[in-house]
């Protein structure tokens, strides 16, 4: 019978280092990262985020207002989109110990809607 200590010893013996993150010198302009996890954003995520951050733009909390302004439904708050994608990038950008130096020229190319998955 395998004991918990035996199992822990076996797992430790099979463990292999998994390098994560990048250093500053690993980056180049135009490099793209594909994030394997992804995150599907819900209506509740966007509305809760908007309310908790006091971002009361009715585009993100009022479907009738959003539809009247050309959206099929309420779009996801763009700051939530940024924070979600930024969170997904931690493994690539900072888990290796490199500093996060900021965001420059951030653009929101198109709206994200509830049910969309970000990678």
C-alpha cells in the first residue's frame, strides 16, 4: 500500500523545472504571446467590475442605452478587458522576475461582449 509520504517522495523525484517568464532582453517589438488559459467574460463580470470601480458609463450597465448607441448588447468595460489580458500575461511578462515597466499606447481595437473569451 502506498503511503502519503511515498507518494510525495515519488512526485518530488519526478518533478522537473519549468522555466517561466521572460527577461527584458527576451522581448522584441511586435512579439506576440498566445495565452493558453483564456478567460470567458460574463455580463455579471463586466457589470460588477463597473460598479465596484465606480465606472458608471451606461454603455456597460444599461443594455437599452448600449443598443441605442449601436451595440448588440452591453459591451464589456474596456478596463476589465485590459486587466484580464494583463493578468493572463503574468506568466510571460513577470513570472521570471522581470519588472513590469508600464503600458504605452494602449488601444481598444474592437468591443468585447459578454460570452467572448480573451486569450
